[in-house]
């Protein structure tokens, strides 16, 4: 999921800090997702998708970790 989030952030010239403000999720938590220290909860995944204006399916990766 995070690779797709980072791609969208880059395309839109957004930072993790800005995404944090848009979602209400701490930037520290978002950085942990980026570093794969943890995975977002369903609620946080929804907040990220909503803030970016995409569906959860757009952020989904297949079982092998490949982008759909």
C-alpha cells in the first residue's frame, strides 16, 4: 500500500507531514508505515485514501506485494 501512497504524494508534491494534517494521523505513524514497521489499520487506510481522493482498491497490493 505505502508504495502507492508515496507515488501519489510525489505526483501531487505532498509531504508526509501534509498527509498527516489531512488525515489526523501523526506523521510519526505515517513514517512507520513507510518504513514498514507497521501496517495501517482499516480506519487509517480509509483516512489516507479519503485524503488522497482515491479508493482503497487504488492503494491495494496483491498477495505477492505487487501493485494491482
